[in-house]
C-alpha cells in the first residue's frame, strides 16, 4: 500500500448554511483575522521575476543541456529549478528523466531557462512557477507524471484495486487553474520567509478522490484532492499550512523528536502501541490522531490560533516557537516573524 498522511476535514453546517470544521485547531474567523498577514506577493506583479533575477545575479554559471535545450553560462540554481519543473518523475516525485522539448527549442529562440519555462508553461505562468519554486521549494508543475504506473508488489501478478486507487489519488494530476491557487498561496505566504525554501516538494491538484473518500483533502506530498475546490479560501489556507507543517516536521525529524513525543504520548510496550497520555494537551480533536497530526495541527494553531495552543500546551507552543520560528510568535502584531 502507498503510504500517505492526510488532513481530513469533516464539515458540519452552521445556521447560516456555511461549512464549519470543529475538529481542527482554528475556525474561519481565526484564520482570516490572524495576525501578520502577508500579501506583498499579490501587490507586486513582478515579485517572482525579482526572485529569479536575484538568484541569477548571485549564482555561479555553467553550461547545461536539458530536454532539447542548450544553455550557456546559465545559473546553476535556475537550471536545477527548470529541470525539476519539466522532468519525468520517479515514485518519490524526484526528477528521473528530462522531458524532450526539442520541438520548442530547435530554432534557438531560447538562450536561457527562464525563456524556456515561459515557452513550456506560458509567459506569466513560467516565471510564476520558477519564482515560487526558487523562493519556497514548492513545485506547481503537473508535468512528468505520465511515465508512472501503479506498482505491482511482491506476490501479486497485477496491481491491486487498493493500490490503483492510492496511486490514482497521488499520481494522476492536472495543471492548476490560476484562481484555484489563491487560498493556498495565502497559506504559503502567511508563514515567515525564514521557513523557506522547503525541501523540494510537489504541490499538485489530483484528478481523483483519495480512496478513503472525498473527505480526505490533502496529504503531505502535497496533493490536493478535488473536494478541496469546494472549500472556502480560509480552509484552503489552513490546509496548506497544516501540510507545510508535515513537510517541515518530516525533514527535520520534529514530530518524532523525543522531546515532542513525551509531551502527549507514551509507548505501551506490552501491546506495542503508541498511546495518548495527556488528553488536555491537544489543540484539536484531529491532533489526537497520532504524533504526526499532533505536530501539524499544533503548527497550524501556532500560526492561526496561538493563544489556544499556548493554553492547551505551553510545552508544544515553546517547542515550535524555538525550533521552527526562531523564537518569534504570533501573539502580538509587533512580533511578526520574518
């Protein structure tokens, strides 16, 4: 079985007819009114071009050949970003084989990878995808999934129905529409620049529901499922931050750190199980699922509902504050993390 972590959003309906998610660590108002909102990337249409130019000015230059494109004296980082955007993938979503775009570049109209990205994705989308990847580590490209097929595990003659369903949810994706990204971008830029870039991470829109049902909206790869498209922007924003929490925790081993584990969890060695030990220390019902969701929910609460996290568990609040946010928090406007 293909392993994923997922944020499950179970909605109830308010008197006004709006969806209410009472099992996560912040409500719609807390998310929308949280301190230190950052929309500078929206106000500056040239933001991502500026990111690209800044990298190019400071980086070493090398000649490279990528999928039918030859670039001379090009930024090493820009070359790597372009390759990540336009490569076939392995099952861990890492570039495995260049996609051949010789038909686009055979006449020599592109001399650099920024021009190439604009040819492949379109003038505005190309610089947006490359700039976002360079700045945050998040890759919006839907290219490169086509060579992947459902795996056949030992003892099987063909992929099982469950494996195919898991595979389709993870690896059958489509290109983003610009309007679909607004809530996710707000989530990305609600976090301080010191957290970026993340380890290279795919952010894709699946064409299939998760096999556990349409209530499963995202997992830490990060794949967004079709049901996410129906959610209000605030919950898309929250989900993005929750999933980034998973990425950061996994990369730095924070959710398996003994100091984190010991706050709310214990091992029952007789039954070989991980059990909760302090029910009042969880910031949401969903945080009680396991140590991984405990961290991601606490991370999202630190951003959108910090007073609640501090009240439930000062230990978790301080762990995240010191180990992720470099001693800064969102309790007051004057302390906006940079």
